[in-house]
C-alpha cells in the first residue's frame, strides 16, 4: 500500500510540474485546442508557436518581455501580460475573421487538379524576423496519381530586415532572406507517404476543420560539420487542414503549414543560433482542367513581382502588417519587378 501511495504522490507531482511548464490555447467558442498560435514578444520576436494540441512551452516566455501579442490566422487576437499567461489554459477568440468559402470550378473528371491560394513565408534567427514573402500561388496535381506536377507563383512580395552587421563567421548576423521558400506541398495528395520510420503523425478534429500534424527529427544526438560550420537539431513540422469529416483528398484541402528548425554556428562561435522557417498556404480556389497553362513568374528573393495589390483583399493572410508594427521602416520591400 505504501508503494501505491508513493506512486500516486510521484505521479501527481509529475503531472502538476508538467502542466506548469506548458500553456494550452483553446477556442472560447468550443474549447477545442488551437494549433498555430504565434506568441510575439514586445520586440517583435516570435517566442512560441502552438502545436496541434494547442500547447506551447512556458519556458520560452520571460517576464522581461512584459507584453505578449497572440496572433492567429494572421490576425492579432490578444495582448497579454506575463501574469496573464500564468495559467495552464487560455481561451482565444478564434473567429475574428470569417471563414472563407472555397470556390470549386469545373468539377468534372480532368487531367489536372489546380489548387490556387495565398501564401506567406518568413524566416527568424534566434526568434527575430530576418525575411518575409507573400503572394498568390497555384499548385498543379495529376488527377490520377494525386502527385504534384508543378508549382506556379503568380505574384509575390519580398521584404528584408535591414541589418548591416553581416560577418562571415558570425551566423547570427547573416541575411537569411535567400532561405525564404514556397510552401512545399509535395505529399498532400498522397498522405500515406508520410507513414515512415521516425515520422510522428497526430490528428485533431475541430468544429470547422480536421488537421493532421506530421513531425520529423534529424541530427538529434550528433552535430554535422561542413567547412567549419556546425549543424544540429533539424526538425520539421507540417500541419495539413482539410474540410471537417472529409475523406482528406486534394479537393478537401484548406490549409498547409510547415515549420523547419535548424541550429547553426561557426566552429569559432560558442553558442548555436536557432534558425526557423515558416511557410503557409491557404486554399481559395480549386478547379479541374485538362490544361496546366497557368500564368507564372519566377520566385526570386531579391525582388518583388506583382501587378495588383492582392494583399489588400480582406481574406489575405497579411503577416507583413504585423511584422511592420514591430520593425517599422527597418522592414523594407524589395523593388517590384513588374
């Protein structure tokens, strides 16, 4: 009996301690977990990003930040103090933006499935923004195999953060803008390809959509060295959202989000620098066609390329306005190459 009592005491202690180390964001409408909530510090750093269970690590937040801005669906949803975050569960109004209806065109058997939508991507170094891009993009899939055939960028903007202190052997000072990339949706039509060793898959059924989180980890025990640089702790997280209670096929796709983590340093540097890339896609239109002649431009991180102010659409996931609220004129757009 004493052993059983001791076990319960230890288990209770571990449970309390674990809960104290995490914060869970949930919807105030339905109490379901909210993945993909970004927590910004007062200096504009992204300090945390909630997983499919709505959880973040409380240790990533410090009292010195004083105020924290929560961003969900590319919109600010709350501003909280450190004391406000001293609770295990926080409810968020996740319906500040209406859910957009996806347009279905030419829903007849055809050679290709075209999925058009909005994207944004950004890179942070030690939580601080380093580069940002957004735009309009179309993914072309083979309707028979469901495999990705082509990625067509139609318009885009690129922003870079001014930082003149670039040193070859100081990786924290590098300009990682060239690392800005498009959402890579190679496997969203063939979900079984995710079922491999070292890949973790979790699912969340929400009131409005069903989500799948896919996680992979590499270089967890030993660093990789190349030309004097050290790479460590590579991780990737993909979150794919589909229509609620759907068969999770391409025509059910709502969102695709990917986060890539890597720690990097030069051998002369004492500490690793945390590089994180975020890539997000939001479906707006799905069509079926025997043609794949979608207009495109080359995605180049050295300039913007657009003909219309697409970011002014109310539904566009414009994270640039949030970043600019912190960095003001230091976040500058690359010249538009029309």
